[in-house]
């Protein structure tokens, strides 16, 4: 798998980072570094989350009650903060997923109007 | 749970550790792995800050830092007690004075009246600019004319003040009572706290006499006794039943004890009152009709009044130029106090500016001493914001303490200022310290603190030069700033001082002005005519009274009259027109007007008024004998410059004195006595013998001893003759005049207080600047002493530095003051410029005080220990 060149990387849309974080944590508790890596891997290296955005986002979500954090130990035996979804976080994820599909649908209809093809 | 700073650090460290381990696993060297992980992370503190920002708001951070700084400030200020005391007291004076004045201004000028819907309540005034009469009030026929035609006013209320002898509540005494029509309380929008108020049902000559007590009278004199309702009282010749108590409200137009219906006053039912168009004694209030504006009402009143004037040319002379005006009641009530209160507010503001600039000077001096400390902090990476915050914390502590003390001070100050303002507006009686004082105090302190924090300049962060500073270094720029502020204080204080000097000079002039009367040994008393006695019986009463009082030990002479000089001023209306045989007014000249006075024989002896020509009144000038008068010298000379006034006949031409003129022969001419004005002016006086008019009410007793010692004896004599007879307001003429001068004295006193405060603060400021400049130049003085300067020359040098500051300040104050007065004169007619004498006195006082205060730092300069000074750096 060839790495995409830098100019092929996509800047995250405002607000989508929160959704991606919630989605990533659906598979289970993870620390900040792991979340960043997961998003990168899942997007085939297209999306790279800056730590400068990721950590404030994690704390923002925690403050709103969608995530909960606990200190734990990583596979390599390092102390790290593990985040997991709360019930409210799961509800929020499904709301964001709906909104996202609506958005994608709407943008798709604008970019490819029915009948123009 | 909210994560703390440690959590953020740990989390970041964990992230980096995982990243490094991952790279080592992929084959990086540990060093390369560390660098790569760090590079990937980006700027670490920024991320950490962002994480913090999620949990802590920026504002909270700033506040906690400021709190930290304030604790530091408290600790460091503990070592500068002198500074703290000076700053706190200076600010407390400035803030306290402002808070007090502001409370009074708010209470008197801004607060709405309690009257229902007070914005639609107006006061109607009739004036005659041509006669110099501001407020003529209205006559009953005039009110009837207005009532019947005006449509923009929904209802009228009328109020007139009458003196009654009140029997039935407390001691028999003469009171001022309001006499009102039934619509008065409805128009005023006032409610009773007990019983009922007067209504239309109480109007007319057939109604029963009823009266309402004012709240003040009920609470202060009657202990709020509810049993007073239904009580019967005697008001002069009539009786009335007390039916209610009025709610607390501004007593306007007169502060009376009771308010009664028309029927209680026989005068109000008489022909003079009901039909006399020029018999004006009623004040008029009205409520705007729904939808009508004040402008509409003014216009309508103006045109109806003009029509009324042209319909009755005999009652309205063209020269009088009668006018009608309508003002909202609140403006009418507050207008006398407005000028003086705004003046006080300005004075308090100036004192506050002086206080602030003085404190700024002290803080500036302190910050120069701290320059080294601030420079070190700047070099260690403290941002300019952090340094500012340090300064702000310190000035907040200082100003906060000043504000607390100022607000405590404000309470007694409000009492003083309110009692002062009560001379001008009855509303001031209700003023109390309220929450607004706290807000004003806090606001002023905050303003001062912020200003003060920005006065000192921060050390420049470029280069280590500023770090080298060890002792106190006074740069020319700082020195200029200090001097500039001190000069500004002197200039402002000088303006206040000159203003106070002007008032004091005017007061001294007033007090020293001659009156042409015996002042100290004459006791004046109010003894109204006994109830139900008229004409000859009244004359008998006063003659017997004078005879019996004259027999008391120590009494030299007794006279009766109708007018206590100055105290009764204005109560007998404007001067009355008259004519004299042999004197023809020039074409278009208004007829002469004189003041009608009634006196007994010996009146002029008792008051020591010299007889210029002719004779005095005697016991033979009685009812039935030839009608005679005595006139004042000015009247005689103005009408007959060649001195032929004696034995001519004069008569009053006002219709009030009857259609047929009653000629009276001028039998005497006496020296002028101006009994209306405290500043003596030529007076047109016409004295009548009291036996011919049968009216008196005032008794004058001349004694060789202490006049007040006679009061009980005189009271006893009067009570023996008539048990229910009031005897009131005994006072020597000197004290009567002093009482009339009280507002002037209070004006001078309060403004002088402000000026004194300003003087003190600014002189301390000058001394402070000198002290600082001396302490910064210790080494210089040491060198000068070492090379042979005399201590004396150093002392004179420092003193002259102070004198220069004051001289420049005084000059700037004089120029600025005149410019401001010129500006103010364009808007206010009453602005006067001080004469040369008070100005010079103020300048001399300023200079003297400043030189005295400069002596302390100057003495210090002259006593510098040479060796120590040279070793000090």
C-alpha cells in the first residue's frame, strides 16, 4: 500500500474529529496515541490527526460526558490514559452518524444532481 | 472529575513514551525515536494549554493569578506603611466625598416622587418679570378662568398657606396650615396611611371643617398615635375634625403640619379672596389630560393667560409683563437645589481627581524604587501583562481599602450634606445612605485602581541596562511626570480655594454690613392677636401688653409692629403702589411702590432708627384722629428731592385698600431701614401707626441686660392676659439676621471644606514629590556639602523647588479657572469671578502651606551625612 502524498491528505471537516473519535472508541477503550493511530490506519493514511487537536478534543468530549477516562497500562507496559464511550457517548455517536449521512447525501445531490448524468 | 495540571503532563508523557517505544520497536535508535516523537507531537506547551482551556476558562485563570498577585501585594505593602496610610486616607476622602454628594444628588434630583404617575403632575407658576416677581401665585378668579377653558389639563389642585392658632394638639401655638380644595389630593396622587384624605365633598362654605395631618407631624409630634383620628381641634375661629394622615411625601409648596379644607379659613370664604383678581395667594397644580403633552399644556395655558390678561387690563399692568409657565412638579421642587448640588458634585469630582493624581504620584515614586525588581522579573520572562497585573493587584488592594474607608466615611458625610441641601430642597430631608453609595465607591475605586496601574512605565525588556539599577534612580522623564502631577493638583486646588475664598469674602461682607438698627439688645417675639378679637380690642390688648412688659425689670422700652426685619421678608407680598399729592409720575412711569409697615409709638426708639424730620407717632395717633404715616428718607428724597415731603398726603392705589383713596398725611421722615434684604439697599418704607390699623403681631423689647433672660417673664405676662396665647420665636435681631444668613454660611462652609481637603491633599503631594526627589539625590547633596555648599543653601534650594511647583500650579489654576468661569458664564447667569483679594489670599495660603510642608524634605537635604552619602553607592 503506497503512502498517499502529503497533498492528498484531507483536512478534517469541522466537527468530524469528534465523530471519528467516538467511532474509534466503539471497538473498546483506547489511549490517545492509539486513537490517533487507529484513525490513520482506518483511513489508509489519508487522515492524520494532529495531537494538538486530538487531546483537546478528547478532553472536550470527556467534559461533555460522552467519554470517560481511566489510567491504565499499555501493552508495552506504559502508563496511559484510556478513554471509553459512555452511554451518552453512544447516543451521541448515533446522532452524529445520522447527521453525517444526511450531510453526505445532501452534498452528493448537489455535486451530482439527478438527471445531469 | 476535573483533571489537574499533573494529569495533563502525565497524559502527554504517556503519549510520547508509547510513540518512542513504537519507533524503537520499528528499529529507530532511542535518540532518533525520541526526537521523531517530539517532532510529531508539535509544540508541547500549546497543546497542554489547549487541554487546560477545556476545563479552565481564561478568565478564571487570570483571576486566580490576580488573587495570587494580591497576596503578594499585601505582603509587600506591609513594608510601606506610610505609603499605605497616605494613599488609603487620600482615596477615602475622595471616594467618601463623592459617594456622599452622589447619594444626595440622586435622592434630591433623580429619584421620582411618591406621587402616583408623577411624570404627568405639573406645577403652574405666574410670574411678573417686570416687577421682579418670580412667583406671584394665583387668585381665585384667575384659577376659575384657567379651569373653565383649559382642555389639556385633566384636573387642577389648589393649595394656599394660612397661619392658624392651633388649640387641641400640644401647646397652643401658631402653625402654618395648608388650605386646599377637594381635588388637591386626587391631583397630587397621594394616599392616606390612616383614615381618609379630603375630597370634593369637603368643598363649599356649608361643609364641616376637616383636616389631614402630614406624616412628619404625625410621627414626630404625635408618636404616630392612631387615636388622633376623629379628634376635634380649634383652628383660629373655627373647629375641624382630624380625618386622616397623609402618606410620607415631599411637603410642597409648604412644609405644614396639617392640611385643611376651605371652610376652616374664614379668609377663603370672604369677598376679597373669592372676587379679588389681584389677591393672589394660591399655588396651582394640575395633571395632564390623557394624551396631552407638557408642550401642549404650556401653549394652551399661555394663550388662555394672554386672553385673560387683555380682558382685565386694570388688574394686569403692562409693565409687569405677566407670564404663565408650567413645569413638571419634580423639576419645580428640585430647581433651587440643582445649581448648588451640581456645583458640589463638581467640587467633589475635583477633589477626587486631586486625590487620584496624588496617589498616582506616590505610586509612581514607589514604582521607581521597584524598577530593579520589575526589570529582573522582565528579564526572567515575565510578560508585560504579568507585570501590569502585579501593579494592578497592588493598586486594587490600596484602592479597595480606600473605598471601604470611603464608604464608611460617606454615611456621616451624607448626613452633613443632606442637612445642608435641605436648605434648598425639602427632598433632601428624606435622603439616606443607600446601596448606590457602595456602587459609586466601588466604581470609583476600580477606576482609580486601573488608572493607577497604568501610570508607571514598565521596564524595557531590551538589553540588560535596566538590570544594573541598584538604588533609586530618578530619570528626567519620571521627575517631569511627578512634578506635572503635583502642579496639576495645585492648580485644581487653587481653583477650589479661590471659589471658597470668594464665598467667604461675600459672607464676611454680608455679616459686616451695617443695618442701621440696634441689633443686640432688641428681642423680637411673635405674639399673634388673641382669638376672636378685632379692631379696638386688639389695640387695647397690645397696648396693655406693652405697658405690662415695659414694667418688667431690665426692660428699657417696648414697641409692637407687624414685621420682624428679615425673618418676615416676603411674607407681606410685594411692595404696594401708592400716590402722593404734588408728585406726578412722568409719562409711562409706573406708579411708586412702597412697603407697608405697621408700628407703635416708640418703635423707632426701640430699634434705634434716627428721625430725620417731623415727628414720631404718639398715643394720640389713634382710630378716629387724623390718618398719618411716617416715610423713609429714600422715599422722601426720591419723590421730593427738595425736601418738601413733610405734610403732604399719600394714599395707596391698590384696589385692595378700597375704591376711595384714603389720604394720610406724612408727619415724619426716618432713616432708611431695609428689613427685606440682608444686603442693605435703599428702602421705600411707609409706616402706619398701629392704633389706626389695629394690626400687629410682633413685639420688640429693648433691654440693657441679656435679652433671652426676659423670655420667660414676657411669656408669663402674655399668658396672664390671655391663657391660650402663643408666644413664639424669641430672638434678638442679630440672631434673626444670622439665621437668614445661614444658607450663605453653609455654602461657604461646605465649599471651604472641600477646598481645605484639596489643599491638604495637594500640599502633601508637593511635599511627597520633594521628599522623593531629595531621597534620590542624597549622593548629590553629599557631594555638594563636601565641596563647600552650606546646608542653608541646600535647604533654600529644595524649598524654592517646592515654591516653583506651587507658583506654576497657581498660575495655571488662575488661567484655567478664569477660562472655565468664562465658559460657565456663557451658560449660567449667576457665575461671578472672585475679586483680587480672595484670589491673593488663596494664592498666599497655598504658597505658605506648600513651603511649610516642603520644610521636612528640605531639612532632610540640609542634614545629609556627607560620608554616608558618598559611600551609599
